[in-house]
C-alpha cells in the first residue's frame, strides 16, 4: 500500500528504533517499479520507490512534462499498491533530485496532490543551493503544506556529496529548519564520504561514525528519532552498508547499480535473441514484444533487489509494521 506522509514518518521512525534500513530505488519505468514491488513482497519488506526529475520527464512517464510524469508515476504506484498482491507491502513514494526552475511548483504539487494522490516523502536536490537558499526553499514547502492543510514528511539534504560533512552543518540546517518549521523533518542526508555513481576505486572516505554522529545530533535537535538518508550507496560493500544501518541510516538510495543491472540484462537479451529478430524467424514477434525483454530483465534484476533488501535488514519488517498500525 502507498503510505501517506504520516504513515511514512511512522515507518521511518520504526526503522530508526529497530535499526534496519529501507531500500530506496530510482525506478525508470513501470516495469522497474513492478520488479521492485515484487522483490519487496517476496522479502516481506517495506520499500521506497523514488523518482528524480529526469525520470518524471522521461519517455516512460512525462515525455518532457514533469507534472504529467508525476501524475503517471504516482498513479502507477498507487494502483499497484492497492492490488491484493502488493497491499501488504508498505510503499513510500519519494521525490529525489528535483532541482532547477521547476522545483517549487513540482514539489508543491507532490505535497498538495496530483489527481488526489500525494507523495509520501519529499526532498529537493540542494546541490546547487547555498545553505540559505536550501532553508528558504524548505520553508516555502512547509508553508504551502500548512496553508493547504496537507501533511508533509521531509528529507533535508546538506547539498554535498563526496565530503564528510561536519556535524556543525547539521546544527545549521537541521536546527534552523526544525526551529522554523517544527515537526516536518524525518530524514537528514549529510555527506558521509560516499558519492553518486559507480567508482572503480571504491569509497575509501566513507565514514560510518559520521552516520552515527549526524543521526544522534539530528535526533537531539528535533527531540525525536531522525534517520539518516545515505546517498550514493551503489559502490559500498555489504559490510559498510550494514555498519551504516547499525549507526542510524534508515534510507539507502540505490540507482547507478540498479540501472547497470537492468541495462546489462537488456543488452544480453538482444545479443542472445538476435537471430530471432528477423521477420523470417517463427518467433520474431514474441521476441520483439516488450514482455519478452522485461521478463528476461526481471529474472536477473529481482534477485539483486532481494539481496540488497536482505543486506539492509528490512526483510520480514513489512507485515509486522502494518499489523502495528491496527487499532
């Protein structure tokens, strides 16, 4: 089921308290969304499906129109989440890497609703913003939620990727955001030595202790559990991920490796099936149909998602969380 902002906040708090993390996957297509939900269902795990601006404007959703893409993306997740097959999967829909001139209008729509559907959690890409601009935009989003009487659950970014961010930055950004707009924050995304993309040399600067320091300080500032969102997890080994989770990371973003697995599977499919993609071959039409390609990808991709979920410790947490919501 697609979680409301209130229920998403409860799930993230649960992850902080029980020390597991939820896999957050940038899904590029309806097929990718389905595969992620299926893997989560098989693991009895919550899952975060997130979309960046390039996914919302991509051909599978908005074809250049980000607001249309947001409507189609939300509809896809809500429709699947309401089905009996996935109704016991707690699903968070998260906005990720939204930046540029469309930022405010697009995120305001995600908060107030598109065709009566709302995002579960919100973040903006603050990489091109100063701290002051970041805080100003956070304030604007919180004000629109207050004016429209919409619940809002926020992930706040430090705006830095590869660096290990000093805890003083948490004081300035999280502290000020919470003082100005109390109650909205649930996730803090500081730099802890990872980076977006895949690195041949690994991530020697990754600092799991920085995860702990930021998680403790953010929670102290807000006087409630605040989880850490770990960006750039594709290059981290399992032991580093588990150390981050033990220290308070509850949302683990996964995009580059996910894309590589799916695209490599597609490449293999067309290489293997090349002789059949000929109009004189008896199976050419079945081979050419999207179902053949997407089923082939799913067989190779879903096990990778299940493996990642297992590493993060969220397997078995889905039904338990939903049962806890029962009166």
